[in-house]
């Protein structure tokens, strides 16, 4: 297996690959089971690090307790694309949890459509994603690459 | 709302919450970005709930949810087929099969990650978690650190590679002990 697949996969996850490199990666992933395993391991790590960062911020694990993860000083008004997913999932769970919590105080039976409608509305309200979501291929890192290449 | 419906909701909540991390990883492996993952996961959550009444509780919820998610991913990607970052159906099929098969292994890797994060230096740990923190933008983080964006990415790549080696090694050690 090509020695720099580690780098290629990570650059793919960060949105830094050129079109040619993306095509090469897709073809290699299709052919090579070992590479698919490596890719899936990196995907898993990527998702887990997002969760770990959130947990550290909340001080809910050992890392947070030792205060080794100060919040980065600069914050943006625009949301990070990394966290859109977690927010949406939490929103869905919160809505379902609310339905369960308040079930005893409401004897009326909401129908499924109403439930789903409220769930979707809540997701839309609670998600930090803007009303017009980012295109599928677009991430902040893509524009970053352009800037970096320009500056180098 | 009847007790039966309450139980139904509770059961769904419990199963969904329990399987959300593996489901998210599964979806993330099939779509180009985390933004795509977010969109697909919203649809998956809604469809799973809509279809939950049809779910046979004696069956494996995860396997059923993976099947639903795979269908939703394919529908999502077909709408974006002209995007060069999008996998074709054949590759999605192979990745989906592999991802479903390795889900237990990936759960173990996630458990091992905390140990591996503690093995990093404090500076490395702070950096990698900062990079993944909500609202962080890499170019701004690089500026704060007095680095170019590309040098920051290279540093992060080395840390992630070290973490991946660590979690894999941890699992091998666990198998041996």
C-alpha cells in the first residue's frame, strides 16, 4: 500500500485534495480493502475527536477535569461545519425526550405527523446550521486551501 | 398519550441514543463532509422514527438502522452525483459493508482514544481538541499560533496518525491480555 495514504486520507477529510487526487483515492478505495479499513479508521477517529473535544469543553471527562483544554480564545460568528451533525442529532433527541418528559401532563394524543413535524421544526430551530446549508462539497477548509496556496 | 406509545418512544430513544455514534460514523464514512453527515443524519433520524412501528424488536436495531442509513445516503448522493467528491454507488456499497462489519471494532477504538489522548503531550492534546472544538476555524487557529495554515494541518495530521497508531496498538494489547 502507498506509504502516504495516511496523509492523503487526512487531507481528504479536511477537504484539501485536488480533483485528481480525489479521483485517485476513490479508485484506490474501491480496489483496496486494506485502504478502506484505514479510511474507516480515520473516519472513526475524526468523529470521536469531535465528541472528545465537546466532552472536554463540558468538563465531563478526565481531560476536562484536569483543565488541559482551554477554550480557544477566538470564536467566530459563523458555526463550524464540524458540529452541525452533533447539534442536529442532539436536537432530535431533545425533542423526543421532551415528548417523553411531558407525556403525563398532556393527556391528548399527538398524532405521528404532528410529532415528526415538531421534531423537524425543532431540528431546524436548534441546529446552528444556517437556513441555507453549505453545499455538500463545500467546507471552510476548501477556501483555506485556496488562501494557503495563494500565500505560498 | 397511551402507555404503549410512551414505551414505544422510550424504546426508540434508548436504541437511537445507544447507536447514534456508530450510525454517525457509518454515515460519515459514506459522504464527503461533516456537513453532509449532518444533513443525512437528520433524515435518518426522522425515517427511523417513522418506520419504527414496523421494526421487529427481536431483530438487531443497529443492522436495521444501517440499512435505513445506507438507503438515505444513496438517495442523498444521487442528488449530488455531479460533485466530484461524491462516491459512486459501487464504492458506497463496499464501504457500507466494511463499515457495518467493523462497527464493533470502531466502538473499541473510541473507548481506547481517551487513553491515547492522555499519552499526547499537553500541547498536542490542546491543539487537536482545539481544532475539533465547536466554531474553530483552522485559518484563525493557525494565525493565533503564529503558523501557516498548511503547517498547522501537517502538525494535526501527525498527531492524528499517532492517535490512530495508538488506538490500534491499544486494541492489540487488549487482545493479548
